[in-house]
């Protein structure tokens, strides 16, 4: 089961966060949500397995990604 830990405002930011999480050993998936603008999703959900959610969120917070 997956848990959304962050909603990034752009695909580019979501990709940076996915790389950061992956570099720290977390499984991660992205899902575009919201209305599309210029062919791109308005927002992107970043999800990790439920068992890793708290630790993954802490890694994001340590690197300046705050909700």
C-alpha cells in the first residue's frame, strides 16, 4: 500500500524529489493530478510505501521540501 507524502507543484520538482528519495533508498512513485496546463499536470503526488512514509518525509524535510 502506498501513501502520498507530498504534492509537488510541478513535474520538474516532483522528479527532483523522486531522485532524492531514490538516492536515499526509498521506493517512490509519481502520479499527475489536477487540471493540465500546457500539456503538463498541475500537480504531482509523490507516494512511498506506507511503512517508509515517515522516514521518507523526514528526508524531504531535511533537504528543504516542506508541506
